[in-house]
C-alpha cells in the first residue's frame, strides 16, 4: 500500500475528514474492517494500518537501551494512539487531542508519504 500525492480537504464541524476515494479503496482492500491508527509523528497526525502499528510496537520492544530521543518519540507515538474506523461516507473522525496537537483546524492537506498518510 503506497500513499502518494496530496489533496486539500476541510474538516467538518465534528472533526471528520473525507479520505480521497483511491486511498479509501486501497485501505479497505488491505484492511476490510476499515480500521486505521492515527497518532502523532513530527508534529503531524499520521494514519497507518493496525498491522503497521503492531510492527512499530515490535520494533520498539526490541530496543534494549533507548536514547532520550527514542523515548521522546515513543512517548509521542504511543501517547497519540487512536484506533478509528472509516465510516460509510469514506470519512475518518480525528479525535480532538490529535486535532489540537497536530494543529489541524478547518483546512487541512493530506499528504501521501509511502506507507502512511
């Protein structure tokens, strides 16, 4: 699954975001229940699949003596964790704490960055 390109979108009053149809279809082909993990990374909200999240957890578990920088990254990633679903209209609900931390207001840009957006 490769996310590419960018698209401008608006959050609705409830903090929902319409995914591009091609991204939604790609996600649903890989994750039939439509669940995604949203979290914080480099002051942005990112979206990945639950399987990608599980792999990320395995990587962190293997680190025997993490540096302060690695611990800070782990705190942000794990602290921001939210598992959400894609609704029937192809929207995702971005939780309030992620909208605030990611500085998401009304207008947002979705960026495809390979295996995440």
